[in-house]
C-alpha cells in the first residue's frame, strides 16, 4: 500500500474514497397514516432510498401509571408495572416487524429503532443522534383546533428536527 493512501471505503476529510450513504428515517406509530407514509416513501422515493440507509423508528410513549395505582388502591405491584412495560415494548417491536415486512416487499432492508419518551421529542432527538438527512412522517390530518388541543407530532418535527421533514398526508 502506498504511503498517504487509505483503503477505507468511507469518505475521509479530503474527499477521497467512497461517499457515505445518507440516512433516511420514517417514523411510525400504530396509525394507518404512518403506514401509508412508509408505503408512500417506498413507492415514491425509490432512488433516494436505494442510495440511503433506511431507519424505521417508533416511540414507546412514557406510560402514565396512575390508573394502575388507582386500580390497585395506591400500591401497584412491581410485577404489574413491569408486565405493562414489557407489553408496550412487545407492541413496539411487533410494529417495527410489520414495517420491516412492508419494506421487504420492496426489496429494502431497514434498520429499526425504538425509544421510550415523548414521541415528538424522541423523534427529533433520534434525528440528531442518528445523523438523519431526511425525516418522513405521516399526518393525521387534524384540523387547527385538534392540533392546538392534542398537539401535532408532524408539526413539531417540521419546526424542530435538524433535517428536512417530509409530511405525507393520506388522501381523503
């Protein structure tokens, strides 16, 4: 090997070598609109996805255990809380497996990631942490009043994610 040359396949500081793949993330939940957004991305962003690493991301919301405590008169057994958390994780993993199945129909192998937290904040944090170049989200198509009362993950991410955000709206 000649001195000064690198056998690495990733881009080094001077631009020699192969370019690193860009990273695209599709954030999903159990809603039909998020699965529509995934399918839409796989159908319409073929060239982008083919030249990128695809990450399917879901968030396990922080559970409010107050009803567990109330239903057990203030002393929820640790096993009950642990069981609830395990079921939440199983649900998230099943959701990601379903998404991987959708991707495989298009010949795409996707990385899957799940986090626990507030969905809109967790998505934006993952974008930064995973160095995502494009975030794709589905839209629930809520009106202004519902968005104001319930919040909007896609609206929050469009304003706070550190990459471009594509919001896919399901046709009526």
